[in-house]
């Protein structure tokens, strides 16, 4: 089981991590092994994309779901 203890705000151009507002905002969400396998498989695919893109192209945004070059997805 994994805990999420951060929220993401999307200001102007830069992504910003912020702590949750209070401990009352913390939640534990139980995920079955099938659900957990999806982002883990995605991480492997993303690693393949990173290696294929090369360090001169890949942007290490620290995100799980990104554009093909590693830049963060920006909801419109």
C-alpha cells in the first residue's frame, strides 16, 4: 500500500508540489495488485521512452504521466 501526502497545483508555467492542507486531508487508498501493476508497467514504458529520447531531449519532470519527451502534461 502506498500513501499520497502531496497535492499538485498548476500555476502559470511551473508545476509546484505542496503538502496537503492538514492531516485531516490525508487518505489511505487500498489498491489491488492489478491496479498497482498499471502504473508500474507505465513506468517501465516511460523508462524506455527516456532512453530512446536521450538526455539531450528528455526533460526529467519527475512526473509519472508525461508527454513523449518527459515534459509534464498540462490539462487545458
